[in-house]
């Protein structure tokens, strides 16, 4: 959409922080899912679960909850930003 609307200049304006947050969320998701998980995290979680299963499962539970909170803040910011409200 940025290409068709020629909205690339919005990346230089801090009022459009939600645009940066959406891009970083997508990049973080792609890197974790397709790079880190197959190469590093799978073995790390297995080894850590052998040592302390409860703390490992707590970590596995808390990380997506934290990412969900950041995603909800980004969605709220993008909805407000698209209607003319800026939170900066």
C-alpha cells in the first residue's frame, strides 16, 4: 500500500510510529518463525526443558502474551492514527 499511495515519507515522521511498529512486528515474526526456531530455539527449548520443565513452559507461555500486548497497542495506535489522532 505504501508503494501505491507513495507513503514512504511517513517512515521519516514520528507521528506514524505505528507504521514502524507494524513493520517490526512482522519482521520479528518472520525471523523467529523461519530462522531462529528451526536453527536455534528448538534445540534450546528441548535442552532447557530437560533441566527445568516448569520454568521453560512459563517462558513459552509469557513470550506470546507479551507479543500479543505489543500487537494490541500497535493495532490501537494504527486505528487511532488512521483517524487523525497521533500519540506523540
